[in-house]
C-alpha cells in the first residue's frame, strides 16, 4: 500500500497503546502483503508475555457474551486485554464482522482493550498460519491477556484454541450437553469447563455429567484437574470465578512446564505452516517454467523418475 507506515514505527505506536496501529498491523499480517516479513521481524522482540486464553464451544452457548463479560472483569483487575475473534466460515474480515459492534460495544473507547475479528476461510495455510501472527501483534501491543474466541467448531479451530496457554470450553444445558462435547473431542483440550446459562433448566445435570466424564480421565497428583464452573454470562455471574480459575491455571502451567511445552508446540506449528506456504508458493512460481519443463522431458525420456525430479525441483527452487 502506498504511504503505509514503516512497520517498526507501527509497532512502536502499537506498544504505546494506539488502537489504529494495532488494527493496521493485524491487517498487514492478515493480508499477507509484501511487508509481512518486516512486520514479523519488528514484532519478534516484543512477544511471549501475554496469557493466551482460548474459548471454544458450539454456536449459541454464549461465547461472545462470556468474552465480553470477561473483558470487563479483567479490565477491573487492571489488565490490558486483547480479543481475537476467529471466524473460519466467513471470507470477510475486519472490524465490521461478527458484531465487534454489538457484543463489544461496551468496551468502545477503552484504550486498554483491543478487539479484532479475523476471517480465515480461503486464507493461505488457513488458521494455523494466520492466527499466531495476529496473536503476536496483540502480545507486542502489551496485552496481558489475549482471548481467542472461535466462531466455529471445525477441527483446525479446535486445534488452534487447544494450543492456547489456557483453554476454556463452554457448554450450555440442553444443547447436546457433555456427550456432544466428548464426541467433538473437546473434553481433551479443555483446561476449564464452563456450563453457561446456569439460569436454565438442566444446568446442574450438565455440570454433573461433565464432572463424571472428566473424572474418568487418569490424572497424577500434580496434574491439573479441569474444573467445571457454572456461569450466567448474560448477568456476568460467575465470571469473576472464571477469571480466578484462569489465573490459577496460568500459575500451574508455568510451574509444571506445561506453558513452555504448549508454546514450543505453537511455534513449531507456526514455522511448519509458514514453511509449507513457502514451498507451495515456490512450486507455483516454477509451474510452467523452464526448469520444470526440462525435468518433465527427462522423466518422459525415462532418464529420471518423478521422485528424483521433484527432489531436483525443490533443490533448485531453494
Ligand atoms: P455465541 O454464539 O456462543 O457467541 O453465543 P452468544 O454470546 O451470542 O449468546 C447466544 C445467546 O444466548 C444470546 O441471545 C445471549 O444473550 C444468550 N445468553 C448468553 N449468556 C446467557 C446466559 O447466561 N443465560 C441466558 N439465559 N442466555 C444467555
């Protein structure tokens, strides 16, 4: 983009708390434009501090409501908060999506809150590639806590959220309950379970069911035992308890080494995803080119097998 500010300057402004700079940086990483590398390099020294909290659950359980209530609670505790709402089903992105307006309206004008939506459908390399970049921006901007909310229940979303420092799985009574959660594989990734809409019938039963299911898991004396909390997010009830539990989980995961383990895994996947993307784009550039033509000729003539040809192609593209 002509006249786009220097990434280093943008990062400096983001760190000073400038909302516009944060939004700009996220757009830059999301659009994978020409300055992506510069942005990434400028962010690198300032990352690795934020507590990344993933929130997942079926549509309608109250993720947005809970996220908003949690933001209020964390702000009351003096934390700087980032919110990244990831929508894998929509090709659109930017501030207008998802009702940043509706659900987060109450946080408008609070310069300690950064809210951003991301659409990942059709994104090169998908969510695994794009989300960590946006997390880095919010982290570098000085967020103490980053809430990553997924608006979908696809496997890759569950995986990404599962790599957060702490993962919250939300359920609601009468929405298929715990059995559904077990099927979707989210019992494994939850560090904290929340039965929201506790003002509705059946909430206690859902809590009981979940506790029973979780008790079936093997756990050593030093392991984290995922608690099952109840909330009425619409009235902000139980949200302080959720914030306390997230603090406890962070403390445990730092002590036990779990946080390090997850962070390593996150970075490893990030590097892999970028690597895959680079190989893909190099191959694309070679398509129809002279090198590929020559290799094709040799394979056709029986002088080279296609595997050896592919090796050569990769070597030459490096
Ligand atoms: P999401 O799709 O998971 O993000 O769910 P939303 O946060 O958009 O909430 C879905 C609906 O449930 C909205 O109409 C909320 O007002 C409502 N809701 C959220 N929390 C509660 C709650 O604790 N009790 C009740 N009764 N309704 C709630």
